[in-house]
């Protein structure tokens, strides 16, 4: 929902919980990382949770940007 705010402390708590569930095994192939990066990015935009910075960076990545 639009306007949802998380404190830095809460974000850190969520990150730590996620890493714990993954048993800190976070090595993933680049293709899998890209898949989920773009999935989460589009979900943030559609949900209205994307900040201005993300909305301004909607141009496709080029070789330098990647």
C-alpha cells in the first residue's frame, strides 16, 4: 500500500530474519539474481511502494549500467 514506511531498524530485522531462514547461504547465479531483482522491482512499482529514485530509473540498463 502507498505510504507504508519501514524504519531502518525494521528493515535490518527483516533482512536478518531472511538470512537466517536461508542459513546465510546467499550465493546465487547472476541469472537468478536478475530474475528476482526485476520481479521485486516491478512489484514495488505496481504496489506504489517504489520511491522517486526507482521511478526515475525506469530506463532499461545498458552495459555500463549493469
